[in-house]
C-alpha cells in the first residue's frame, strides 16, 4: 500500500491563508478556537452552536457541557500514527505527492525536520509514531531500499535521544515474499531490531511499550489470512490487516492499518454462532428459529451466515430466547439486531436484554431497532466484569404486522485497538481504484475523521491509530481530498475539495479531538471549516 518519491531542501514558509469564515458541516457543533495559520493552538471556546438553518436545534440535554470525568481507559489510551522515514537517497521520491509539506520536500534524516515533526506530534497529543517498515522485505531487502528506510529510522532514534519531548517509536514490519515469516531476511531484520534498538539502553527507552514489552506490529495486507505461527518473547506482537468493515475485527484479534468502517479490535469470545451451533444450550420458545442466510422467503442475510429469528414463523408469533449463563470477560458485548415492535416501532414489547444470571436484574437493554437489516450493537460491560449473566431476546408483540425480532453474532470483545483516518478508499480497494469508487470516504472537511473518532470515544481502546502522517504519494494518496495524510502542508488555493493543500487544519483538528477524549467528553465537539478539503 505504500508508494515512493524524492527529496529537496526544506521550506519553512509560513502559511498565509487566514481564517475568516466558519461553516458548520451537518449538525456537528462547537469550535476549535485555534485553527489558525502557521501552527497549532489550544482549542478554546468549546460551546454548543447551531448551523444557520433554523430547523437545526441544540441537542437537549447537551452531553458535552461538563463537568467531565475521564475514565482510566481514556487516560491510558495510546494514540499513534503511521510515519514514513523513506524520503532519503535510495529510498523514495516526492514525484507523485498529492500536496507539498510545510517543510518542503524534505529528507527524513534531516535533524531539523525530525525535531519539528516531534514537536508537532507531541503537541497534538500523539504518544508514538508507527514507523513503516512494511515494504522492507522481498526484493527491497537486497536492493538498498530497506537499508535506506532503516537509515532514516536510525536518524529519528538518534535525534529523539537528543531532545526532551518526542513521541515513542513502534515498528510496523511486513511479510516476506509469499506472505511468509521466519525466512532468512525476516530473521535478519528481527536480529537488526534487537541489536540496534532493543539492546541499546538509550534507544530501548524510546520504544513504545504495550503490555510491558516493546510493541511490534506486523502488517499482513488487506486480505490478511490466518496469523502466522510466529512470536518473540522480547516483544508484544500484534498482527495487522486493513480495510475491514465488520464493526468488530477478525476473531483472531488482528488489528488494522485503515478501515472501511469504524471497528473495534481485540481478543473475542463467542457467546453463540447460531448458523453453526443452532440453539445448543439455549432455551428457545417455538416462535424462535435458526434461519440460514438467504433461506427464508424474505432473502435476509446477517454478517454471520445465519441468525435467530421470529419473523419466519409469522409476525404474530411470540416467545423468549434465553442463552445459557456466561461470565463477562470482555469489555464490550456485541451482536447484530433486527426487527420491529409495531409498524412505527412504537410498541413496548420487543426487547433484547443482558441480565444478571442469579437475580434477573436487567443490566443492559435495547428496544427492537425498527430495521429489516441487521445493525451492530455494542454494550459496554466493563462494569460487570466477572459477573454471570444471560442474554435474552423477548418477542412479546402478537401483532400481525412488523412485530418480530432477529439477532446474530453474539460475542464478547476486548477493547484493544481502533483506528481513525481522515479519508479512506471505497469497496475495500487500495489506490486509485479505491479512491474513485462511489463509496470512498474523502476528507469532507474533517467529517470523516470525526465520524471515526466518535467510535474511538465509545470504545476507549488500549491503542488507537489516527492516520496518517506523511505517506505523500499516489496511488494510495491520490489527491488532496482523496488522501489521509495529516502532516501540515503548503496551501495557496483554499477551495474545499479543490484545495491544493490543508495547512495545519487537520493537525489542529486531531489535537482538539485527542484533548476532548482525554477530558472525558462523551462525543467529539468540534467545528469544521468547509473551505478546507
């Protein structure tokens, strides 16, 4: 997914575009008082506002009014960003950049560039950079490209060792030819990491720790298969795919580089897979039936191959579906839900519940969603850790029309990881094809980033990537609007999606979002400027 370019001298020319007009995008409210030319400023004057449309009203009540009490999870979340060190001789060129960085077409090993990047990133709230070595193996290991990227990385370690404030560093490796690990080149790279960084006390202190060891991530590509049988006790190893859109990540716990939908990643424990196990161990009244995808007259499908359902027996059918008791071990309980409670969904008889297994106390509940399609449901169950519970689906509406329930994919999941980005390819395709697909999510003046960050606010993961810093080049970064780079750029023509850069806009936006997350705000509360891409 990475492309390559060329270096010239750094250019520190200040951005000359002033901020003179603000517009709201949709109903997103409140202001970053400090999106200004030339640098990052502290967000101020955060208050609920309205669009110019008289039909848009203030939310009642205003959840973001405070006071705020940040959770321990909010305080501990590690924010990272993908970072390239390949702009060096023998590495990559700047020839296909979608915009020009504020620092010019620099060299990644320039100490002044490294210092400025570190200052910007720390000020924005990032904890670590994820240095991209995902292209190092294969032919690049022997043709000089990998050595150039490693040299750029060495320069970052050297400079970070000299300055007081800087982010930590984690490494993103890639697979060798044929998607393999444990090859000679792989083993040489692991040995180099240990020799250069792990066994150097000064550099070891710069490595990002996760679960008490340096974090090492291995990128497997968008079509990532099974996790290879490789581990190393010197690291906390996590495997990474890309372009997931399933609301929860793969069952094997893989993380992601970028996503097609906000997604939570972490180890999972299945509560039930109806398509495979049926109602084994469950108590199911006769109204409930397991339906395999596409097998009923409605042609319905769930993301899990099959689902539990009352509609197949007629809307008037009623009954209760109850799971065996299980212990809460995850951070979130997840399932897909569909169904109605009267045609306008105004009934009060069709519900999903999570109950205490001993007392029957309702811990979580959700009304029928009023949807024919399956929607994702996340219940935060961290407060019930270790408790024995049951899941219950109650279809109590005997009406003849729109009176049914369905559910599937019940799992518990740990909140290890999530990713947000300023833009994303469509339809799971990388590069130009992805950016030109109808469902690509372009920058939209920051709306895409805010949408993904809202889920980070909900998930409160151990680690969150807010992507990405400086890939700069086609085809993965196709245009200014069709890009997810964040590093400040030159901007001479400020014209929404037709702009030639984004200045400090996205760095300021990320800073505001991370600050609000740390403060404990329940949802993002930022103003977007439609003049920016």
